[in-house]
C-alpha cells in the first residue's frame, strides 16, 4: 500500500516546550515539514490538544493542512436542524474564511482546511492514496457520517 500522507491527532502537543508552554516556532513541526523523505507527503494536523491549546487557523508551518473540526460540528448542527446554523454552514462550505482567511494566511486559504467523513483511525494514521482502499485497509475503519 502506498501512503499518501499522515494525520497527526492532537498535533498541538508537538508545539509545546518541555514545560508545556506553546512555542511560536516549534522545531519538531518544522523538522517534520522539512524532512526530505516527506517532501511530497500530505501532513494533516488536528490542531488542538487535550490541555486546551486550539490552533485551528493558526497552526505553524507552510505544508501542514489543518483538520477543520468546525466543519464537522457545523454540518452536524445544520443537518440536525439547529436554529441559526445557515451562516455557519455557508462559511464551512466556502472554505471557512472566518478561520483560515486572516491576512497572514491569505495566500493559503482555504487549502489549509482538511475535512472527511467521520473515520476511526490510529494516531498518525496513514491516508491511502485511493479512497476506495479504505475498506481494504486494516488500520482504517469507515463508519460513515455521524450526525
């Protein structure tokens, strides 16, 4: 199986220093991004961690794509029929410019956002280059959208 990329669950933990403080330029993230062996590899960050650091829209690096949890949450709320969700769903379907459209990221938006149907996968899960392979891959299990 060819691996097209990796998703890093709770990736913001990698941007913390030895005392747990967020760093503005974490060396491990830049090392991963600049590794010659990963030059054509997709890197997707779940840009938050269990301690409350939320970096969606501001995750460090030039090659990292960010898992857009707001997309999942807003689509779910819209499909459930929650009141006041029309604006949120419009923003998510247009690339989440409220999250990814600020000045220092203008050139990269909305390509920084990653979204897919809900899947259960191990940490740093391989992403198959062909979505039809998901059913055949023992490390990934697709359960379809959860709404």
